[in-house]
C-alpha cells in the first residue's frame, strides 16, 4: 500500500473534508460519553441546546467565537506561509496584558476612538513581537519555530502571573490574582443588551474580510502563497523570502494579540492567568478545519465555540465532564489532518 | 530471432492509470546473453513496463514469465527470487552506510545471529572482478561518485543472483566517459550469460550498446528491430511517430557584446564554484556552454539569475555591473532567465498558470499593491496561444502541465518581455522531440531579433545546433571559445575533459 499524489485537488473534497472530520469526531466521542454513563444522543442534544437553546446561550457562543476568529486567522495566515506559529496563546496574552496596562493608565486621557486605536496597535505590536523573535531566530540560526513559539506560551503566562501579583495587581480584588481593570469608558459596547456579546465580533469579521482580500488580491498575498508553496521558485521569481516571512509573522502575531485586546476590552475588563480556555491552541484547530481559508475561519470558530459552550452546559445537566470539549476538538483536528492528506493523496495498493 | 527458450517473456501486459493506458498489450521476450534497448519518448510507458516486470506495479492484464514460470504479480520479492534485478534511475542507497552494508541489507535473513561479513566481502570482490565493477566494499556511499554508486546498485542486484538485469535510464546521471564504461560492463555481463534490458531515449546509446531495440510509443510496441539492421534515423521516426527535425541556425553576424564576464569568481554555499571565468555574449548570438553536469553550470546560472553574488571579477550587462543583483533587479533590467530545474525553480506548481506567468513581474502588473488580475489573465491567455501551451487555460493549476508545456510557459514569459539577454539553462532537459523543436525555434527566433543568449546544456547536439560559439566548463573554469563550425566529436570531447589547449590546436588544424 502506498500513497500517491493526486493530479488535482478537488475543491468539493476540500469543502466536504471539515464536515466529515467533525462528524467523525462526534461519532468517535460517543464511546467516551457512553462510558460516562450518558446516552450520547442526549449529551449531544444537550450540547446543542446549551449552545443555541436560549438568547443567553446564543450570545455566549458568539462571544466565545470572537477571539477564536482572530486566533484562528492568526494561525491560518502563518501556516499558509509555512510559518508554524504554535504561540497564539502567548501572543493572545501579551495583547491582553498590554491592553490592561495601558487601558488603566495613560490611554484613558485620549478621546475614545483614538484610545481604542492606540490599544489595538499596542496589543498587536506586543503579539507580533512574540512571533517576530522566533521567526528571526529561525531565519538567522535555523531554530525551529514550533519549539520556540510553543515554549514561549508558558513563559508569557508565567510573566502574566508575575505582573498580576505585582505591578498590575488589583488591590480591590480581595487577593484574587487579577490585574487592575481597564477604564470603564474604554470597554467595548455590547451588541445585544443584557449579554456579554460585544462589537469585537464585528471587528473580527471585518478583519477576516480584509485579510481575505489581502491574501487573494495583493502582491503581498500572492508572494506569501508562492513562498509557502515553493520557496525556491518564489525566490527565483524575485519574491524576497525573508521580508515576506517577517511580514507574515508580524501579521499573524498581531492578529492573535488583537484577540487578547478585544477579550480584555470586551467581556473581561481585566487580565488573569486563566482568562483564555486555550484560545491560542484552539486557533490551530480552527485554522486547520478552515483549510487555512480566511472565510472558513469564521465557520470553524463557530463550531469550536459551540463545542466549548455546549459542553459546559451539557456537563452541568448530565454530569459528563466538560473536558469532552477538548477531546472532540482534538479528534476533529486529527480527523481533519487525515482528511487533508486524502484530498492531496490517494491510496494505491 | 528469438531463442527457443527465452529467459524472460512479457505476455500481453496492459496497465491503466485512470483514463491513461500506460501499457497497451505489450509482449516481448529476452534471450540469454542478450541486451535489449527499450526506446521511447518520455511518457511512452517504458518505466511503467519495467516496474510491472519487477513487481512494483500489478498489471491489469497479462503476465511475466521467467524461465517459463509465471511470476506472481505485484511483488518485487518474487521477482528478486526469480533472478530479476533492477537498477532504478534514482538510486536506492543509504548514503551513510558502506558499500558492503548497502549490498547485504535485505539479502541476509533477519534472524541470522551474525552478519556474514567476511563471506559477503569476498563474494563482492569476486563479482567485482568477474564483471569489471571496481568498488571498495568499505567505502561510504556518500563519498562515491554517481558512476560508482550506480556500480553499487548493479552489484546489489548481482549479489542477489540476478540473471536478468533491468536498468532504467542508466546514463541519465552519467558523464559520457562513465556511460561508455557502463556499456562495456553491460556487454561483458551479457557475454557472461546475463540478460539485460536497458531503457533509454538516446539514439546513439541504443545503437552502440544493444543487440535488439524495442520501440515503445503511446504505451504500445510500435517496432522491434535488430540493432544491426536499423539506423538512428529510422529509430527516431519510429519513436516519435513522424519525422521531426530540429530547426537549423541561420548564419548571421553578431553585434556588440551585451553581457561580458571577466575573471568572475564565485565561492559560496555548496557545490562547484566558479573560478576566474571569462565570456562574452553578443547581440544576436548564442554562446553555448557545454560540459558534464556538476562542473559549475549551476553556479553560473545562479549568478546570472541574481541568486548568487560574485566574490571577484566583473560581469556587466550593456556596461552595467550585474555581479551583485537580486532576481527582481535582473527582471527589471531585462535579463531573461530560464532556470535549470523547471519544477523546483521555474514554477510554483500549485499556483494557477496566470500567477506563474506574472510572478516575476508582480510589482509592474499591480496598482496600490493590488494585482491586476484581469490584465494578468489576458496576458496569460495571449501567452498560451502564442506559445502553443496545450491543454491549459489561465486558471489551470500549473502542476498539471506536461514538462514541455511548462517549459513553454517559462520561455514564453521571458520572451514576451523582449529581453536583451536570455539565460537558457538546460532548456530542453527531459523533453520529447516535439517540445525540443518548439523550444529551439523560439530560441533561434529570439536570436534573430537580436537577443544575446547564453545556452548552458549537456546535450551536444543541441549545443552544436544552436550555438554560434562554444565554451566548455570543467571544474568551475571556462575554456576559450571556439566557433561552432569547428566543433567535432573529438574537439568537444577534449574540451569537456578540460584539455582545451589541445582542443584549440585540434580546432585550428581542422580549419
């Protein structure tokens, strides 16, 4: 048995792949749910109900999806250029930290739209920095960015812990390890009253559209794709590989940082070391399920958010641990990677 | 002409890949001590047939008989056991192991307590001596030349008691002298009672080394000839299916020098360097650089493409220094570039045709950073019809093009820009005769329009047919040029061997 490269990749197959992967993940997880003593059908029904059953749950699902769209886009942009950014989590936290640090001090003096702009730029710069360092290390010394970006996540989270216990400590938080809150005037307005859903969702979708346009239509986008698909041919044609990769790194890290910004200005208001249920890592799943397409990122984010929110609700009503959400997501990722393999290769005996 | 008991018979072999019939009811037989050449263009089905014979593929119909016994299909193990050995075009050797280790891997039982090294070494030496295949069993494979590695592959087959040897394009990677040596070895093996099939698309090889020729075209056997009873011209026509002649160069006077290199040296990265190289290419002239691959051609191509920078010496284009330019600057200045390896450097296979057509010129075909896609597609459509790129639209994925059509795309995107200078690095390597003729006529047309062309090639017929002047490259050094009219096999042989003072005198005497 051997794998043979397909002559052409069918777009239909590529479109079906994520749905097949998700279906397979759900089927495979029935066994685990059954082991927890609950009928899988009941559990999945409860999940769906938990994610979309009420006004509150729907807004909650979209609230979860907002940062995921940005971290997913961050991963998709980097992977397209074969820059393996596993550091979305750390970049997210750096964006959040900078927002909290500036959002309770100097930026409060600025008029509103400008203040948001400054915070967005600062947060994106902080996130970008966290990816630029590993990228430059790779370009200069050949250091594998998978290792450096992933390990930086832990460094950043420990650094956040240090900050919220010291200089940024909120003395009014009854000893909870959380940062001082950003000025209430800076918080993003809600989209739906009496919910946590905020305009960050609109912003995330707009950013997706812009990135899609850039990737599909601009010189930078074309050069990035060429460099990702065949670096030697791209270099021969005059694509500056180093600067292209650095631009991609800045964009990818910046997008993950922006996710941190909207999370602090939106639902959170402050920073803690546990504010992300793995948005950065889940972004990788989102990017793969989206087959690295910007528009697919929106749909994939919604799926992942549904699983997270639904699993929380389901575990409250049925007693199946909400860790099942992580299992479903991971299995979906593995299934998607396998499906992508079969869209490019066929098995031949 | 077939012996009463052939050692190998193929009977009605048919193999389909989807809609493509790679082998269509092919039968042939091989006698003891016979050398058969399997001749055909790229895509004629030669390699597929040999892979079926060796058991890599299972045939859809038909069977393989060795000494009258049917081989089970689809298992190389059975083929080896029956005494069939195969030497692939791309070697299957482990570079970090020794010759001995490479040969005995898989030949000894997994469960034997010790490797029988002394016995194996003795046996290898014995086989080496019998057939004139000198290789040191203790040498590491990475340290061997390509020719020696091929000998290891042959030894590997003989060590497993192969009586029938299949060689897939054995000379594709060899220099002329190595190829001649290989054929001497094959001849002595045939005299020793082995039977040999070798695959080739080079006529002179087939004529000099085989007893019998089987010509494949479009997956079918179109002819079978005794080598003594045929001519290269007949074989060429059989192979191509029609008489194709390469275009001829018209004499005309060259103009002023366009590109001039003086004492140009490059030493960076791996591979062969350039060592104080001089050449001139004039307006309306083709300068051919001949030589065995791996002698600095790649580096010369890299410098002229803007991928490598000169350490010493100068290289000018219309008086302007181009020794330290980038690829983008090269394109902007009007230097056309056909890379050595079209798949690795020429195109991005997974991008659309139109994207590859304009990739070099993205900045000039865009506004405010946005690519003018309509304009790019329009230009590509023009390119497709002007250069006869078959089976393609501007939106086709470039990977789907055949080698010849891909090369026409690369050539086309250069030539439509009317370059003053064109680097053509191995422009027809691996192409079939039809595509070669098309590429040659385009190069000659560009020459007629006044382009200065530097042709780097290993194909001597191509070099002599196209070039006005010839220089050879040996170990990073260039010979002094000779006019193409004075080139004959002896002179070029000496030039490629690096003995150019003698070659020059030879050329002088020839006048």
